[in-house]
C-alpha cells in the first residue's frame, strides 16, 4: 500500500512539473521571446486560463504528502524552513504578477510585473531543482527524523551540507534549463508569428547546454547517492527510465529540426517524465535519505500512514483524480489552438 | 524554545487572519455571482450578464489574493507545526488532500474558463462554470472545516504505532458532530460579507449617481441575501454552535462568557471586562439567567464556570477570547437590525431614495470582515491550550528545530509582503469599482 502511494506521489509531482513547468518556463523566457506589450499579452494568454489549475497540482502534492507520509512532510518542511519560506514568497510574487499584470493599462505597470514574473519564475525553477537535489543527496537526519539545514556552508557534499552545495546547485541549473526548454517548446506550440519563431530558435540553442548538464548531473548523481547504482544493479529494467529521458531529448531536437514544434513539446514532456522516473527509481525505497547513516533515512515504509487510512484514501483519490484529469483536458481543449498577437481576451 | 512557540503561533494567526479576509468574500460572492448568472440565463438580459461579469471580476481579484495567501497556510503545517502534522497527519491528511482533489482543481479550472472563456463558451456552459466555481469554493470550505472540526472535537482516529494518530473511520471524520453547525455558521458568515459588500457597492453607486440601474440590482440582491444570512447567523446556526461549545468544550464557554464561578441561573454579560487577577468581571451589564436558558433551555440550569476546571486547561488568553466573542455577537446583532431595516425600506420602496440608509450600508462594509475575524479568533483561542482538543497541547505541536529567529524573520517577511498585497488589493478593487459594470471590461487577468 505504501508503494502504491509512493507511485501516486511520484505521478503527482510529475504532473506538477509537466504542467506548471511550462508556466515557469514561459516566465523564464517571456522577456526574451516577446517584444512589446502586444506580444507579452499574447504569451500571457497561452497560460492565463490554465496556470491556476496547474499550480493546484503542487497543493495536492502537499496534501497527499500529509496524507500518505506525514513523517516525511513534518521532517522535510521544517528542515527546509528557510528555502520554503522563500518559495512561498516567490509563488506569491508570481501569482500576483500573473493575476494583476493586465488589470491596469499602463506601460510601466505591465513592465514592472513582467520583470517580477520573470524573476520569480527563474528563481522558482532553480529552487525546485535544488530541492530535488537535496532529496537525492539526503540530509543530516537525527534519530527522531528531524533536521535543520542552513542555506549553505562550504558547497561540499558532506554531513555538514547546506541547502546549496555543488551538487544541488548543478541540479538547480539543470532544472532551470529543463523548464526553459519546456517553456520554449510550449510557446512554440501555442503561439503564432514572431513569438513562435523566436521560441523555437531559443529551444534549439538551449538544447546542447541541456544535454551537457544532463550528462554532468547524471554522472554526479551516481557519485553522490550510491543507492542509485545499487538499484540499477538489482533491477536492470530500471535502465528503461534513463533511456526514456534520452529518447525524449533526441525526439526534441529531431522534431525541432523537422519544424514540428507541437511534437517537440510532447518529446520534452517524455524527457521530463524519464528524468523524474529515473530519480524516483534510483531513490527507492528512500523518500529522504540520511547523509552519513543510511539506516535512519526516511523510507516509504517508516514514514507512511497506517494501511487502513491509505486504503480508504485510495478509494476516493483515484476516482477524484480521474475526474480532475477529465475536466483539465476539457479546459485545455476549450482553450486549444494557436494564439495570435491581436486576439481579444 | 518558548519564544519560537510564540512566534509560530503569531505567524499562523497573522497569515490565517489575513488570508481569511479574502475567502469569506469569494465564498459569499460565489453564491451571489451564481444567482446573477442564473438571472442572466433566465432573463437573457444584457443587464444581468454585465452585472454577473462585473462581480466575477471583483471575485477574481479576491480569489487571487485568497490563493496566494492560502498556500503559506498549508506549508506552515509542516514548516512551523511539524509536531502537529507528524502526530495527526494520518488523519487530517485525508481532508486536506480531499480539499485539493475535489475542491481546488474544480474551482481554479472553472474560474479560468469563466474569466477567459466568455467568448468560447455557450451561455449554458458559462452558467455551469459559475456553478462549479461556487461548488468548488464551498466544498473547499467544507473540507477545511472538517479538518478544523476534528481539531476541536477529535473523532475517527486511533493511536498507532509510535504514538502518531491513524485514521480509523473516514465516515466518522466527515460526520463529526462539531461540523454541521460550524460549516453553516461559517458559510452564512461568508454570505454576510459577500452581500454587505454587494449592497455597499450598490449604495455607493446610488449615492454617486453613477450606474444607477446596477446599483439598484446590487442593493436588492445584497439586502435580501444579507437579511436572510444575518438572521440565520444568529438563529439557528450561532445558537447551535454555542450549544456545541457548551457540550464539548465547557471550559471554553466559561471563558468566552467571562463566567469565573459556577452558577445556577447564570446571567449573560453584554458588557464588562475580565479581571484575571481578581477572577471576576469588572463593571458588568448582565441579563439575569439568560446564559442558563440559552445553553440548556432552562432558566435555573447550572453553568460551569472557570473555577470548575484546572487552571492549566483554561484557554491561555481568556480576555482576548472574551473580547473576540463579544465583538462577534455584538456586530452580528447590529447586522440583523441594519438588514431588517433595509429590507423594510426596500419593501416600502424608499431604500433607493434614503441617503441615510445608503450611507449606513456603505459604512457597514468593513464590519462583516471584523465579525468573521472575531468569530475565528473565538474558535481558535477557545481551543487553546490544545492544538488537537484533549489530545495534543499547542506547545507540543511546533517544530522542534526551527529557532525563534528564523520564525521571526519569516513573520516579518510575511508582514511586509502582506502589506504590499493589501495595498494592491485595495487599489485594484477601487479601480474596478471606479470603472464600474460597463459592457467593455478591461482584459481579465
């Protein structure tokens, strides 16, 4: 039962990264791809109706974390106190920028919120990568399963680590590049005209850097977290996940060269799924490994709720999420189609 | 760690109080916008359609504020209250996750359609979107109140291995005896806020002589909905909620009423100040035997005072609890009087001409926010010193490793951020009011 919820949690996180990922990527890039107020509005309209629903995936992930793995929720949220508070402020800033940018028709008002939107998106993309890096590397848990991390210490991966070290910073950069690529492909897929051309060009230029970072982070991950190598040795079918990621990356560049930017977006989604699945597979059974002493790490078994609660929750969670997916698809369909520069709201 | 606990509590109190200024408005308006949408669908008139669109825009600004200030609350269960979430996550995780799956997705997806889909959706689908936004926001309240009701009256759980609580019965959790009246009382409080704002805006337009046809529509709807909700707020919902408190948390009732000594035929206090040193109320004005009657429907019934309970089980801030409760009740009574008077004027046909009444309705707009805040202060202070009533003390709920300086830092950060948010909200809401329900709306954001 804990394993099922581990998989559902991974699915929710993946759903969040795929959906809000393109919102964040759009935010990272929109100052570069859109020139002038009309194009900025065009870019905003691609995410206007859907980003809210996308952000709810993060909230639901939080809810499921409390439900299924309360010990993990308690430990990680209090341990990452400082970075999480910053994430909160950034989420507030992004949300406000998206909501209120178009409420006032004034050149300066729009420009101010454009920069706020971009800054919040860049920092959030990095923060989420750093968070993933921390989870892979592990944290200095004590016997009660608690810890408190400073923002940084000396940038080395050691039991004395901070939130930022060389490894987590690398994952942060990879996350920024990944979401920028995802956002560029989203815009190339959803827009028309000059913005579409610029987005596709940026996606092509980002691609080599992305490949280099994927290689570097993969190599480092094997060194930082031995569990990954052990899992692959124990269950060789796990190689399927990195293969998916590589296939996604190759598909992105092949489609871009062929001018099929709608397919490129789907390939990029496959790459992200492959990367996250590889990380989840590599960490199993850990949810939050302990640096130094593997035996006190939080696993899906010692952090899970009792089986009865998990079974009951499964009975409403699955139909509930199917319903959510159904009307999310409906909303995306209603809003589907390329968006031009001069369309109304 | 004592001071960290103080800052943890203050930060949650501050962020939750600020947050709830917005959901009470959106939940109330969600119902009223749905009513306007239904009128638009039935009459097919442009007037109702514009009115619905105008209030949807106000709704959207408030909704945005509610969402961005709501996320910090869900995070704080983990960041500042890890003792609480580790102990009770196996139970409240159910309702928190249900809120996400059943309510948040519904509300935000269909609000996106409502705001952006006006040209792409048929009138019927637009009406359906308004219904889903209303359903989503009220279901969200139901699940979060189920969580709060469990903290007030824990049911459906069992102690698991390692001391943490585990779910025993989801049915018991969702049919908690505390929940029905708390939910109804809270929701009619939200309708009061929504309808006072709507009536206030209508009065504002009539006083200015702008958008007068809209002003009359808003006044009519706001005053009628406000009168119904204000009466329902006191009887039966407030009365029944009070009896729940008396039954399940008698020490809380004693503190709310400022009843220091157990008495037969206990009076109800209208005005008076709790004196914690002398353990009595200074200069009280009372109605004899009324508390006994309200609580037990019997004039001579015995009501337990604070002296019947050990000092360490008293709510830890009796005066604040007492004042919050009395402000709520006092304002609630004024609301009933003001709304009944307005309905009488409406029925006589003099409401739209009476500048005094219109001014009164404009000036009343802030007070439902104060009353709802005071009501939640009563609920939360009344539960003290417990975070899970009778099971976990608040002092055991906070995060053990988060030092007081860190919490103070984030509290100050929230104070600054929320000040900016408040200014933004007022500015944007005022612009929307100033622009008015004209047919060509500015682009929704």
